[in-house]
C-alpha cells in the first residue's frame, strides 16, 4: 500500500513539471508567411470552372 501511495505521489509530482521549449517567433512568422504565399499562388493558378 505504501508503494502505491509513493508511486501515485511521484507520478503526480512529475506531472506538475513544466518544460519550456524556446521557439523563435521570427522563424515561426517566416514559415507562416511562406505557407500563406504558397496557398495564394495555388489559388491564383487554379482556373475558375464554375463561373456563370
């Protein structure tokens, strides 16, 4: 029973640990801009087939 309580307490304590990962905002913004540009190019290249 003591082992179960110790294991539960240990897991609960380990679950509270937060790991912060540095993610550069400039790189994320640059990647987002590239994705947006690709999507816009695809939309411009696709012909409109359903115009009345």
